């Protein structure tokens, strides 16, 4: 969103009224009305735009140019408070628009929400039916997430139990069999994963995906074919369509599907994150929400151990599945066979594809509309390594996933597998390059001062391990959405 004198003026209007209200010059009701009106000013073609005089715009412009190092952070803080919407009677979607407005007067496109580092909370109860496979007799539980190895998990588990042919005879979409047949059998009724269960003799295994790859895969999957995921995603619709979000035309739907950029995808995730636990669950949002539910709920993330220090939940990265399940079998006695298993979401890169990818280096891929992304298939690395603000925000939103992936690479049983250590080294180097490089913005410092260190990204991401050996050459297979 481009900054304009009028848009900044509306923010200053709120600040001025807040100042006057504190001194009894205006009523609380008048202030609330003005605050909401200011937020609505950021909606396209908003009738509120005419409510702000040129004199106010001129004054605001002067203030911004004279005092921007101090004023801009203050504006952002005020708008973030408005965006919370806890006590003010804002119209539907106005809080999210305030959030977008907080970025309007900032250089670097939304640095405020980057460095405020909100956490994304998965809105579904984790691992109860839709993301687990269980065998009560063998006391084995396999956990997974959409866009994080779900199809491969089902293939792996059904092959282990000898029912994979039955599953594909039932439906070519393997999850039909999982949801409609397998989970309904008493021996396979789903359970929620808890450390107590895993400590009581169960073998608990969890497939996870490198977070940077998964977020790009989620972006592409959510927009592919104008899926219902994008059509029902409140924050994305509001960001792209403004006032028209509630009554989408065919043209609006096409705009949402074909024109959404990766930058806007991350902005929409940030808008949801700032709602906290009040965010509304939308259709199939577990395809773009984090693999890790939340620190309070998700206890099967590899952080808990047996009394003797051994692993309670075995984390298996899908990037080197064959090698990891082989090492897992040697450790647990649960021998999966991953040979030849694949998901239609994964695409092998041939030499021509890799040569073309080299030509795309240096291009601003995060700003491409999805129609161009879908036509040219740029490598995943270019989505999160070009724009420093997008890089930091992506790492911030998915920091729990990143911490879990790092824990996976530190597992003693996995460290005994040389190919696993090599690929972990490569993936962790990518995370370091994307998440821990670059200067912090001015707004990061301001938010830390006003709201406390928890609101700003500081230093390495949590649970950062010691560096592993030098990374090997990249593998030839790269995941696609």
C-alpha cells in the first residue's frame, strides 16, 4: 500500500483526537467514531476519504517529514492497538484494515508488522483425526500436517500395515480411504498426541517439512485453480478487495486468484496473526497455518523427552525421508519402506529447469502475481531470500515451525545418519541465511522500547543449534506445491 498525505493525515487525525480526548476536549464516542472512520479511509473508494480536509493532510505531511523517526513508530503503535478491536465497536474487517494502514506510512512496505513478530495460532485441535494415523495394537502413531507430508505419511503408514492397495482401490485420493474407512476402524481410531501417551510405550513419529519450503508451497496451493481456500480466507479477501470482499464478483475472484503475490500472502498471514486467538477459522486453513499449533497446545514437537533423555516424539524431515525412516527403523524397530513413495505435490527438477532457475536469480519473485508464478515456477528459495522484510516476517510468523525443524536436526538418533546430517546442514544454512541476516529496522527498536522485547525479533531464532558441517551440493529433487 503506497503512502499518501491523505492516508497519513487520517492517522494523525486519530492521534490528535486521542490527545484531545485525554484532556476532555472530545467525548470517547466521538473519538471511537473518528478512529473507525480513519481506518476506513484506507479502503479503496471509501466514502470516508472526503472527511479529511486538505489542511489536515498538509499538517500531517509536514509532521511526517519533520519528525518521522519518532512519529512513524507512534502511528504504528496506535494503529496496532486499534487493530486489536477489543473494546471499540468497529465494523467487520475494519480492524484488519487498520493493520494494513499501519504499514501505509512506513518505508519498506509494512516493516511494522514484520518486526512486531506476532505468532500464528493454528485454530484446529491438533492431531485429533485429521492429522494422525494410529494403530492401537502395535501402539504406533504417525503425525503429519497438510502441505507437510500428508500424502506421503498415508502412503507410508498404509504400506507398513499392508493396506495401500486397498486404499487406492477405494479412491485415487488416498485421504478418502483414510477419513472414510481407516479412521473408522476401532484399531485405528485417532488419538490426540500427548507426551504421556508417547511415554507409555507408544512409538510416536511426526513428519515435518522445511518451513520455508512449506510456506511457499502453501501460497501456491491456496491459489491454484481458484481454490476455496483463497475464496474463504477473510484476511486475504479484505487485503485484495477491500469493501468488495463481502460481495465478490467473478472479476474479484479472478483478481484474488491470479494477482495475489507472495508478499500479499505474507501480509494476509500477518493480519491474521495480529488477531491472535480471536482469528476466525476458515476453510482448509491448516494448509497455510503453521505445522506447530502453539507452545501451549502442541506438546508433541520434539521438546519433551523420556526421563533418561531419549526422544519421546521422533521428528522425521520429509526432505530426506528415505534415509530418515531407515535410521528410525534402526532406533525404534518400526521399519517403514519409503521407496518409490511420492506425492503429486512434488516435482522433479531436470537440468533444463535448473538452468532456467539460474536465469531468474535477482528477480523480485515475491512481487510477482500468482499467474506469473504459476507459469514460470521459480525456485522456492527466491520467494524468501530477495526481500529482507518478507524474509524476517516469514521467519517470525513461522518461528515455532523453524524451532521444531532445528530440534529435528539435533536428535541423537538422526545424527547417526550421515546423509541426514548433510541435508540438515543444507536446510539449516538456508534458515540462517534467510532469518538471521540483515539489519533491524527503526520500527523494531521502537516497538521493543514501547511494548517490550517480546514484540521484536532479537538475535537468533529459538533453539538454534550449533552449526553442522558444511552443506553438500543441493539435491536434485525440489518440492512443488
